[in-house]
């Protein structure tokens, strides 16, 4: 059993992290901090946890956090970077579910997030926590930047094509659809049921913060610049991301199904569907799996990849627990074998 | 490990039973039968089970079913009663999730279900599988009639009031709201997303099949006739039942909160909320809990009970597994401690 | 053509009022005021109005409002009562869609709304704008209090039973289910899609502000005190209220279907469905109709009334336009004959 | 007033057509035929029509249909082509909402629809009913093939780019998202609320029947072959299509906003949003408008077009009425000025 702390945790990634950690056999959750909810029973805020977790939110307390083996940050962007240095220096393993340590270049961070990075010196040691490409580095890391939800789906979907150099990387298109929980639990008009329900819309077409994160990952795989158009959409449901990816094929004769199956053959959390399939977001609701189908319509020159995840699990809290398992030397699947809820 | 068989299982109670049994540490699912889906991989029909269950539907085969310790029927009403006698005579424990063995009086069964009962001789030994009132009988039973979804919520909500004789039992009102999965997975116009979505309606006000089942249970608790009005409604969501119950109080001064807490003090799966609460169906989504709040508006003469369950779990598959645990002498909570999914 | 002004109008009753007035042949909308949105194009806030309405929100301006024949208040509770006296004194007809003038007794108002009433002297002349009981008074009124959404459905449903004195008025029960738009357009966690979606819950069981309003109306019809239990629920959809009403019958032999048909025979906006029907909320989505079915389950002693309205139309903006039509001497149906949207 | 008949009309395009025709000042609906529902009151099947339409479904009757000025086919694919010749020969104007006359080449029709075309001789005179490109031909037509829902949104979105020859037409991508009503009102498991709700999925990626229809239209505009990848998706809502279109720009410096505004300057039913906008499907719910935004992310080489329609209105019944208005010489907007429902 390890002692685990959470900073933040009043949002949707927070409650999902609590759900997963409450059922994790090697975790003792010892502290969860929140300025706004300090003193409140966690199960009062999230009634699904009644009877499963007996802990209250407390004021942030660095000393108590430093007694943990692992600390998760489930905070808004910009918070973790103000506290992480002390925790790292104290020897604590840190997993940040926000964006603070995802981008390697602090100038790019400032450009997209609007403030200077508070601890650029710690960016270099931060490992981007996508286990399917970075497992060994994660195992050795003390600071993991948990990937964004869109970047997880888009990168897992594109990687086999890019690594195998079978597509034109100048004209990649990622058309991604997210459930509304991706926008968080904060009070806001745009995500009211009566605004986001029975409605579908694109947003942030001029530029979304996940664009540089995805591009950084794809360029790392490609070994050079990629041209990427990324368009996110809001779809009227609670959980799930569906990424539809388009890439021009250099060699239309390549067996793409075999390529994908080979790439993810040993990846428990990435499931390549049989040829001709169309993954459903609900098939991963509450689970840490990414399910992918690869198509080549009319045997033409365009590859179409369909990738689904639960944005709160493989796109956030589940991947964070997967990273903790790797960092701690646990079985990577520990606490993450729950089956998706259908219907 | 016990060998378990399922007859039917292509509907929503079926997939939920499969999800729960796949994660149950003492169960080996050895056979699942379906005439319509024989030969098909279970995980092909229900993609959430990919990687968790490796079994195909087969044609019904009584000999193979008789090799099981426990057989579940997740079939339409009227099917189990044609097969149960052979299984019972062969010593198999049977849990029927349909209505075939819920009503004690075969004439009442015929009146509400439209056909003569196929094995009325087996009705007497059938135990009504609501553990919170029948635990000892279930432990000794070979044939358990798993309660309906509405009857589970309504009975758990009313029982403390009736058992303590604090309400007028001539004018009970149960206004119940069900998610659409209660109507099953069969193709039907009325439950299409475009018909049942963004819509709310009552149905079966002249008489619903769960009325005699609820009445039978309440009369058993009351020790005599009760007057009950039961109105079910369809609410545009996938899972959940909310029962709002009304009863006239004989003694408005009684401490109802204490009454409910005492009644369910030792019941893990029944959670009495703090005074003043309003349970949410989502707080039990995917879990086997029933959460209840008891109100007495304006300290007047009417008790208002709010009870929520997941219709597919405590209202069907979860309760069936709970009954299996009791019948087999397992820990009653085994395989049923998953946490509800919020959001 | 009359000149019409709106105070407020940035919420859901506001946009619905704008939709109806934009299509009304006798209305020229000359001013709409909002402190928060002053200067903004109405069609920018509500994109459905693009090309249909060319007007901007302006700062409140009493002089310009006084130039209107009719002014609607689509403001939060407590705003209209600070401005109405001047408008009334200036001879303007006022229709308040909020609660300021619904309760006749200012002490009851203060008890439920938490502040003293700002102009109790104007309460007496205010007419409660339910045309089906108050048409003549509305025709002569200068100040109309537009009924709440729940009170409209519950009163229209109960009135025939109470007026005909066929039920026991001591034990009335109103179990009402509202779509989420009833909670308004303000940013709030509880009505986010991810909180209110796929969820069903009761709320305000200890006491809801619409309780005294409904009771006042029913007592007026009954000519004396009534005993009423009112439980509102939130149902995961955008529009619609379904009221399920229960009353004990004094004479179970009375022909209730005939009673309801006779009561509403001349009411265009109240539609009594054929015996045995179950009205759907979607059947009135966007329309000003109330559809009602009357049941007597198993020919027993309880009457069950099912009444549906669109909470934003007959429950708010549509009824307000209906009241304006009556007050102005227009055809009562003018601008209100749009057909509900199915699916 | 013209006499209008409908063949079919029991599905979603049917009820929407009925809603629009019931409110059309120049239409007398004299006959609606359905084999399955003959004898049933239309308002019994579609309760929103109660009080607005007093007509019953009758058996198909060619003689009575021939007495109409205009006959709409709201039937499954393959029905209209068996009846249209007689109607055309009798001088009736026909508008087919199904696919029977959309494709010019009967061999392509047979390839995608699986049966030989029943009246290939009538294909030549059929006019593709997209008024924004074919208004003059529609005015002179006797037989109009009403476009599919996806093809309407995708063509209106792409046309300005293709007509102005500013994009590379070899690599067009149309990523389209449809509400569930696009799948029709027939009983089917896949479109149950519990299957299609809270779920997002692509479908028919290997090839959808709307692909050849879209390609035919775009090639006509381009004057030559185009390369098009078309991926449809199912999104959990009732109405709406959102098409996200991608095209490589030949000249990234072109003012695309001006191009779109100029192209649709005189088109009442196509609304180009201000630069930087993201159209919402709900902004056209129930209305005949197509709203479009044009983007060029990061001033790069890719144009991104966002186009929304109500699939049942501009994508089906509304466009059919628009075509009728043009064919009959009515004002093109007649009966089509209703405002979309928000929320």
C-alpha cells in the first residue's frame, strides 16, 4: 500500500480519480485538498462515493502532501507548476493531470496558456505520460505530465501510420468529438443541459490548446515537422471522445489492419477492432481502453482512423492511474480492469 | 468457483449480468444460450465485454445447463417456467430474472400475463428474492424469483412505514419513473431515441404488471390488504428508477428518519440518506445500492419517500447476483462493490 | 400593431417570448432592456433569431418603456415589483412572467421569497393570468401576474375535479416533473449537462415556492382550504412539464372523462385526450397547448390526472402572449398556432 | 390553394412535411396514403398534429393522387420509382424525398441501392432539387429529386470553394455528424435510446449511399472528377446535421469570408455567419436555414467549413416545400419562416 494524495479533485477528473483509487488494492488515499471545499465530506460532493471513501477535503498542506509516495494534481491549468517543485525536491512522485508539464517548450506554453511558466527548469525531467510510447521513461520518472484527452485519442490513432512512415505527414486532419464532461464541472452557461443538449457544434477552430500538444507528440514520432489540422467538436453526451483521423497514404497497397494489430499487439489498453468495424464511445464508458478501427475507403488513397476513449479515464484519471502503476512497479492493469457500462 | 449458466442474456439485464459475473471471483461462466444469437461471440454483441469474456452463445442445451451449480434466466416472461422444473429436479439452483415465479397465485399470474402458468406446482418453493426481507428463505432456496425493478424500489421504500404500522395502508401512492432500458433491448418504435428522448410520459396507468407484485409484497408486510395506486412513467435516460411514494401518517410526530435508519442499519445495499436529502438516480448508476430519503413536508400528515436504484442492477442483474451469493454462501457483497459512475 | 417592450429577456422565457413576438402579426417589439447584455444584438445571444429580429438590448429606460402599450417582465423574481408602479401609473399594460404579483398576500410572498414586497398596494389589482379561470378579469386588467409553470399544469389538471366537488380536497397530491429549462439559463453546476443529464431527482420536497401559488389557486376554486402535497422533480430533457395528480374520489361512479371534456370544451389551448390516453410532453414542445388525460385505475377510488405543457410556452411565454391577446382584444390564438415539433 | 397529396408520410420526414404543409397558406392536403396505417387518424400517430390536421391515412389510390397539383413521396427508397411515371404522365408535379431520382446514372443507382431502377427513362427529366444551384431548372421541372440530408449540408458547404476554383478538388474531406432521426422511425435496435443515446460512432466508412450523390453534385460544380472522402457519424440527439469540411487551398491569401458572403448573398435560406463563428445545430432546429462558417486555421493552407442544417427540414421536408413553392410560383419562403426552437 502506498500513501496517495490529491490536490484539487472537485471536478470530473477528480471524481473519476477518486472512483478508481477507491477501488485500487495498493492505494491508501490519505489526503485530498481543495480551498473551495475544505471541510466537506468527499461523498457529500460526489454521492456515488458514499460508503466507499471516508475522507474530507482539507486546505492545501504541503507537509502532509510530502508524506505521500504519489501526489496527483487534478487542478486547473497553472496550479500544479506552483507546487510541484517542492514536492519533487521532497522526493514525491507527481502526476499532473493538467497541462502544466505537457509542452516541452516554455515559450509555446506561454503562447497557448497565456502566462509565463512558473518552473521551466522542471520541464525537462517531466515525462509525457502516454505509456504506449513512453513506458520506459515513465517507469524512471518522478514527474509525469498526464496527456490531454484529445491528444491521447489522436496520438494513439495516428502513431502506427506515422511511425511506419506510410502517410503524408503534411496534411494530417484530426476531426475530434468530445462529450461535454471535457469542459469540466465549473458553472458555465455553455455547458448547461439546455445549451449543450440536443446540439452539436465545433469550437476553437482557429486554435485549441491541445493542438501544440498533439503536434509535439506527432513530430516526435515523425522525427520532423508535421502539418496538422485539428478541429474539436462538442457532442451532447457526458463521456467519450471519438477521433476521426484522415491521412493521405503514400502506398495504398499496405495492409493497414496488420500494421495496427502489430503496433498494439502487447498493449492491453489499446484494442484494434476487426477490419470493417466502427468503435462506439460507449464501449469504453468508464474503462481505460482505447478502441481503434482502421479503414481505407474504396481502397483509395486516404486512411481513415476511428479511435474512441473515455475522456475521463484513458483521457485523464485512468491514464494517470496507469502511469502511477508503472512508476510504482505495480501491475500496469491494477485497479483498471473494470468493464465499460453498456447500456 | 462455481459453474454458472445463463439462459437468454441478449437483452439489457443479460449484458449487465455478464458484466457482473465476468468480474465475480467465484464464478466460471460455462454456458450462455440464445436461439437467436447462437454461434455469436458475446463480445461481438456487447463490445464492452471484449477482452473480458471469451464465450459464445449456444443453442439451449438442458444437459449442459444441468452441469451448472447456478443457472440464471434472463429471458422474456414465460420462458423460464417451461425449463425450470427439469433444472430444479436435477438439483440446480435457479434464479429467474423474469416474472414467472414472482406471483404466488397462478390465477393472478394468468390474469396479468395472459397465459396459464406452465408449472404452478413449483410456485410454492419459489422464494421472492428481495434479500432485505427474505434473506433466510433465499439462503435455503433452490428457486429464486428475482423481483421486478419497480417492485424493488417501491417495496424497499414503503417497508419501514408499513412494518412499523405508522401509515394508513388504504391510500398508498407510488409514482415511479423509469429509465428507458426498463423496456428492454428489442427493436420497437416507442423506445427509439427520437421517440423516447426529450419526452416524458406516464404509461399503463390503468394497470401495470408490477402492480400485483408490489401489492403482494406490501400485503405480506402489512399482514392484510393494502390500497395502492401505482403509476409508472418513462423518463428520457438510459438507467435508473426513481420512486416517489406517498402515505398518510397515523402519527405525524413519529421520527421517520430514525425509523428508516434502524430498519436498514445492517443492510449494505440500502443507504438511508441524511435528513433533507434528495437521492439522484445517477448516484447508483451501475451499482447495486438503493438510496432512500424520507420526508414529511411541512411536518404535515403525509410521508414522502424518495427511493432510487439502477433498474438493471439492484432492479435486476445485481440483485440476482446478490441472491446467488446468499444461496451459495458467499459474502453477500462479492462482485458487487463497484462504484457508481458519476458523471 | 402595438408597441411592446421587454424588461430582461436574456433567459429561456425571454428567448421564447422573443420567438413568439417576432412571429406575432400585431406586435412591434420596440425595446428590450438588459443591464448585463446592453449593446448586444439579440440575435447574437440567441442565434435562432438571426434574420428574424433586428434589435439590441439596451439599458433599462423607463421613459421608453412608458411609450409601449404592453411591457413584459422576463426578469428574476423581485425585479418587476420595483418598476411596475411607474408603468402602471403611466397607463402601460404590464405582464409579469416572474412571481412578483402571483400571491395575493404580501406576507406569504415574503415568507417564500425572502424579502418584503416592494409594492403591496399593487397586488390587489394584479390579475392571476390563467385565462381558463380568469379570462374576464384578464380582459379588464392592467397588470397581469403570469402563472408559474408548475402551477399552470397542476391547476389546469385539478380544476375540473375541484370545481365539480367530486374529490376529497384534504389529500391532494401533485407529483410534477420538469425539464431542466425550468431552472433557467444562469450558469450553475446543478444544471450542467453532466449533472442533470442521465439523472432523475426530486428537489425541494420540504417546500417549493410554487406550493403557495398552487394552493392559492386551488383554494379559490374550492372555496376553502385544501390539503396539498407538491413534489417537483427534475427530468433530463430541455422542455416540458408532466404533472401526475392524485385525488380521492367521493363518488367513484362519476364519468370523469365527460366532466373534463365539458369543462374545457371551449378552451382552445386545453386538449382533453381520449379515454385511456397518456399525454407526452413532446406533443406540446413549442406549442401553447396543455394536454390532459383523466384516469381512474381499476375503477377504484383514486382519480389520476396526467397533464403536460411546454414549461416555456403555456408555462411562461406563450401564456403571457395569450394574456396580451386577451388584454388587447386580439384573437386569443393570434401568434400561438405553431405546431409542436415531433420528433 | 393547391391540392397536395403525400405518399407514405409515416416516418420523420413525413411528420415534418405534415407540420409544414398544415401551416402553409396555399396548400390543401387532400390525401395521404399508407398501406400500414390506412384508416388511422394522422393526429393519432403524431399527437403534435391534434387540432391542426384532420385527415386519415388511406390506401394508395393513383386516381385520387392524380387529382392533386403536387404529390410528395415520403417513402422508403425504391417506392416512388414504381408510381412516378403514371403521375408524371397525368401532369402531376412530383417531389420525391427519397433517393429514387437523385442519381443521373441508373447503373450507379443500381450499384448503391441494390436493385435495378424501375423507370430509368424518367431520370433525365428529374431535376436535383437544391434551389441554391438549380433554381431555374426547378421552376421548370415536373419531377424533382429532393436532395439527401448529408448531400444538402456538404454541397452547400463546399460549393463556393469549388465554384471559385480556390481549392484542390482531389482531396476533399467531409466529416459529417447526423442526429438519429436521419435513421428514420422504423423499429430498430441500433437507434433505440439505450443504444444511440450517450454514444457516438462513425458508420458506413467503407461507403455510404450519399457518397455518389455528393460526388455527382460536386463534380457538376467542378466540371470534372473530384476526390472525396465522406465519413458519416451518429450523434446522440434528435435533429441536426453538422458537416465539417476540409479542403486544401490553392491560394491561402484569398478572402474566404467575402467569397462565401457573395455566393449566398441572395439566398434567404443560407446564412453565412460572421468570421470566427461556430454554427450550432440547434440554431436551425425546426427551421429551413443552413448556417455556415468558413475558417482558415492559423492562416494555413486548409479551409475548414462548418455547415449546419436541420436534417428533417432543409435536409428533407423543408427543402421539399421550398421546391414546391418554386415549382408553383409561390414566394419561395412561404410557410417556411418559422423560427428555430432554442432551447
